[in-house]
C-alpha cells in the first residue's frame, strides 16, 4: 500500500529499541525415552522455570511495558482468554509479557517505516545449539586468508561514456597493458566494469588522465580494423580498512564493513571474468562440460557460482556448481527449424509460426556470414511480415526502390536461396535494416532469459541434478582448475584460498513423535529418516464429506472409469479416518475443457437445487494431463466466485490407480475440509518451549514475482497463520497483489477512510489475528513470523517495514496490545551445500547419499555474530539436498539456539500434503503455495503477454485480486 495510506496525524508509531545479546545457551539433557525410539516421551508437566525454555525476568533485554499498559486482561476490547486444552495442570500460568517496543506519538510526518536502520541491530547469537547427535559434515566453503595490504579505491570516468561493461573492461585492460610498468607503478588493479578501480597499495598519483585507443575486434577477421579513442580519468576515492573486517570476523564488531568485502569479491572474480562468461554471480563456459541440448534451439551450459562470505571461521569463498540455458550458436535457419520442429526450407511460415519465431529471436545477437572475413554483429529487433522476395527499400532520397534480393546479389555477390522466408530486422525500427536469415548465425554465449517449456525444464534438471559425491568432486575440480594460488590478482592482493572444503561440526536433531487418532492401530509414530506412512493410522481430526460432486473434463475417461476412481478415493478417505459418503449428489458430469465456467456453474446450481439450499462441500475434477489454463480457471472460479473447495486429479492417475497417490490426495482433501492429519505429540502434551506455555500464533509470509520478460504484471504476497493452539497445525491464508517486483508486503496493515465509520483498520495480519481469536477463543500472546524470499540486502528494509506493520495491526485491535515477536527469514536460494564427511558410511547418509534429515549447522560457516543456522530438515530424493538457511532478525521471545532450531525442525514434520518432513518450515511453504495459487486469480488477460491489464489507475496502480470466499479463507484451500 502506498505510504500516504499509512499517514494519520495522531497515529501511534513505535520506536524499535536495540536488543542486548542474551547469555549463552546451557546444554540440555534429553529424556532418554524421547530419543531411543522405543516409545513416545512420557507426558511430564512443564516446569515454569525449566532450563532453556522460558527466560528468567533478568533476561528481558531492557524491555518495558508500553505506556499506559494494564496488568490484567480485564476489559479487553479485542479479546479475552478462555479455557483451552493446555490447562493449569500441564502448563504454566501465562505471565505478563514485558514490551520491547514503546509506542510514541509522531507528528504525522510521512511514515512508511522507521527512517533509520542505524539504531537497529539484529540479535546476537544466544550461544550454540547442543541438542542432537554430533557429527561432522563438509561444506562447499573454502577458507580465504585475509590480505595484510591496504586496499585502495579509485573512481574511473571514461569519455565518451560507454554503456557496456564489457567495452569498459576492454578499455581498462588496454590501459593496464600500456601503462602498468610506467604510470601505474607496476600495480595490477582489479576493475568492476563501471566506476570502481581497486589496488593493493597506492598508485603513484591521486589523479591522472589517460588516452586509450581501442581496436574494434568484431569488425572483421583479416581486413582493416576501426580504432576508437577514449579518455580515462583515474582519481583516488577511499581506503578500505581491513582492520575493521578482521574485527568483524572475530566477532568484535557488529556491523560488517561491506566495502572491503566487495573489493575482495571483485579481486577474486577478475580472472574468471576474463576466462568465462559472467552471469550474475556465476561464470559459464562451453568448455567446463560439453553443453547438453535442451530442444527448441537451446542448450545447457555448466558453470560455477562464486561468492566471498564473512563466517565464523573467517573469510570464506563459497563455490558451487551452476547451469543455465543458452541459445545454441546455430545458423538462424537451423535454429528456427528446431524451434518449430519442422522443415522451413521448402514452405513459407504461417502467421503463428512467424509470431513464434519473432518472440524467440527478438533481442538475440546475430553475426553475418555473407561477407567473408567481416563478421559484423547485430541485435534482432523483429522479423518482416513479407517474405524476402517481396521486400524493397529506398536506395536514395528520390525514393528509388531496390529489392533485398537484388541488393545482396549486386553488393555482396550473394544469392538468396530461401526467398520465401522473412528477413530479420536489425537496428532501430525507424531505419530498419534487413538481413536474410540464411546469411546470419546466432552469436555464441547468449543466456536465454525467457520462460522454459516443461520439456526444457526437465532436460535442464537432468543436467543440474548431481548426486552429492559427484557434486563434491566437481566443486573440488573447479577450485583446482581456478588455481587461486597462481591467480595474478589474488597474488597481487595477497589473498590465499584453501583447496580443501571446510569440515564443520553438525548435529542431527531427533525426529518428533507424531500423534494420530486413538481408533487407529498405531496411535503415534516416530518417523524414520524423515519419512513414515499412513498404514494402520487414522487422521487425528478426520472430517466428514457427505455432499460432493465430480466433473470429468477428460474425453478419454469413460463414466465407469471415473466412477471406479471416485469409489476408490472415497474408500481411501474412509480408511484414513474421514467420513466420506460413497455416492455423489448428482451423477458424474462430463464437460469440455473450454467450457469450464459453464460446467462449474451448472454442477453448482444442480447440486444446490437438489440439496434444497445446503452447500456442496467438495468438488472432484478430473482433468486432461495437458490442460493449459483449465486448472487455473477452475481454481479461480471455485475459490473467488462460487466458494467451492475443489480437488483436481489428472487423467494418468485416474487410469493408474495407485494407493500411495490416493493416500496423498486424501490428506489434501482432509485439510481442505478443515481437518488435521497429524499433530506433534509435544504440542498436545504442551511441551514445546515458547509455544505451549501461552497462546502462540505462527505466521508464514512470501512474495512471488512474475517471471522474466513480464514487465508489468504484479507481484503476489501471501500470508498464512496458524489457527489452532496448542496444536499449531491448521493455517488460514490470505493473498494480495502489489506493485511489480515489490518485496515489502504492502497489505500487512492498512487504514482507509470510510464515510460512515471514519478511519478503518485492516490488512492481512489484523485479519489473521482476529480469525485466530475466533477459532481458539484466545488472543495470541506471542508471534513467531517466518518470512520467505528475502535476500540479505533487503533484511533491514523488510524487518523495519513489516515489524512496524505487525505492531500497528496489534495496536489497532486493542490499546497496548503488543505481543512479543520473533521474526525469522527463511532462505532457500543460497549456494551452501553440506556433504557427508564419508560418503561410504551408510549410517551417516540417507538413501540418496545426502546428509541425514535434521542435520543442523550453526558454527564455522555461519555468521560471525548474528543468530542464523542451516537446517537440512528433509531426506533427499535425487540430487544434492539444499539446506534451508534461517536468520533470526528480531527476537523478543528470547529463543535459545536449541529452542528455535528444534521448533523449526519439528514443524517440518507437520506439512499436510505428504508423510515426509519437508525442506522448508511449513508456514513459509504454505505461504509460497498460496501466492502461487493467487496468480491464477488474475484476470486471464493479466496473466499473459507481459501482464496486460494487470495495472489499473488508482492509488496503488495494481488491480486488486478478486476476494476469496469466506468459507475458502478459513481452510487450507491452497494445499
């Protein structure tokens, strides 16, 4: 929401008080019963002052209650506590929680989030975790020895100005070649391609101007080459202090000197910049491994990722394998033959083919092949609507015309053979240049940034998917091949890189006991290596489905097959612990995929009429395997128009009835109906530290952005929150559209003016807090917020804005209502990988050769001072497991390292859609699913062609998503 919506003259805002580090953890002894796997832990009463679970008052980190705060809950405007399963016999009485944030009145100045991040420091690590079985793992981090030389930064100005970093680099390389031994005093600088030049020690001058002549190597192969002259001014800018960096790495400074790190990163990338093709933080080359064809004129190149990181062991170079799709360096005619999958030499292109070719080639660089040694390069701007044989252009100011065929024959003695094909248009649209397709070849090394097809994604995954052992070998070979020992830049700056992977102490956290219904043969279960099954178990809260219908959109599925499938599914739901009525309300309805809305409304009304006003509870839908927009359209209509809960099944699963598939579908149906599949035994026994003692709500939040190439379509934010306590298993979800690529969630809290009610408060946090109260009868007295999808550079911004929104949402419900908040960022898009120390030791790996689920690392490769950890909570299936990285940015609940690590790991076993622990904490996973689902809610024209129609005039400039129906909001519809 725009900042102006948040302005209110007498609004309360909150000053964030910096936190003080809490004392170190003390080791905690675990109950043998809970660890030996012979039975669930005995239900002991939770001790109010039990070690590592709730902090003594002295640890409150300087918090004080908000001004005018009351000591009792009497007269609460928002909500009053009521009795719940965790009674006084098995939990401590909720003590008053001191406040960490003091409300102050502001003067109504423009206020989106606190203006300064200087006063905000992330919590210090409260010690290291002790729980779990100790082990050793290897990480793809290589120790980098800090140089002892001064690092100097110089500003570079090149005239005439150059837009291309590659040309800038070529100019600087020429300057260094010519002047290194004279004016540069034998220094070998590193250059960032823009304004920054870096040296070890000082240059002999503080300001100097150079003239550089650059020869255009692209112009021709053997003929005369054009030279251009550039003026380069180098001026001293600053000195980077490595003493601060070494203090930071030793944990003696809280703030990271980013400039020094950035310089070291540029230095270590300099040689690879010259050897390989840089893309983001990765480097690619067709020589690292033979490129693999992906189809449609694309191929996969292998490469490596490289980044320097501050860690507890000192500076670390993080190296990982990478791969990306590139356009194959083919003759253009061969490329379009692959793209269209047919012979293009004998028949003209159809209109649809021409559009497909135009989309694929726009922006692609080609080189001409008809001029012998001259290999000029051009960027394609489009293709002609007419075939080459019909194309003419003016040759002079008198409008004398010449055909393209004649021109190429006369000018270059080049006979165009395929005159039925269109020409490529290069250069700008006003003065179009025509090039025959047969005279052009695609330039090597162009990354493909558009959307890949399903087939191409599958082929790319085959290239990237490596077993842990193979990946480790490739990473070590990359480090040896890069030979940092002999890197002239590393030598110049005095940086030494180890060739051995870091060995790190880790712990394998125990799996939690799961509770199932007492009527099943197995009432509880201890997962083994991250998985279990539903055999002999019944869902802990199985729902009843008595009113359901089925639509069959698949022509190949006959009525009898569809009936048989529905029957099997109903039986599986019954066996799993649900009550599922065997007969649908109306017979299975067959419909065409292109009439989805008509079919859904027909079934909805037919059922409503037959049920005399009672609601249809569940709609089953059988879809073709390739169903285009059908799935998304069905979900949009059901969830935002009709208020129907639906379960889609693909034709291939209907024909091949598989018990495991049916069991997984029944898990999804149960939670969509509002049930629970399983809960943590510790949750219902009220034994989870800092969750079971007082009503606690767990949030998950994520923002998904449109794909590359979609320049205007909105980003989608989703927030989910637990709606049950003490179980913390059911999550309601809300979604909203916001500005293109906006990462801060705008609708967490918002106010608007209502002509009748005046200023009205709302937003996703507020709505979910209210629904928690309605569902549990209690107000949350603690908030745990897992935030997905935030990069390190956005930590401060996201925390300041979103914590402020949480505060305002709470305060809008009741004066002085400020439950303590713990804010944790979850990252999956990082390049740290953990490998078993000994690949042959089967007891330390899972079936896929990966580290065991529950492996946690919070030392050596983690942040020098802040509260972060890597957790691999899932068992690998194929490839190398990627641990999730959790970073605690705010913690008023005084979590210990063991407390937050074991809570996060245990929650990973409560994911509703399967009987496996998952790789990311479920609230964050659910938020991702909800955001992904909401993309289907955009109007059809807003989803295609770069988001046409996604923007409308208005305060936010983004068309809001259609609202979810109330009955849909309450359940886990996104599962």
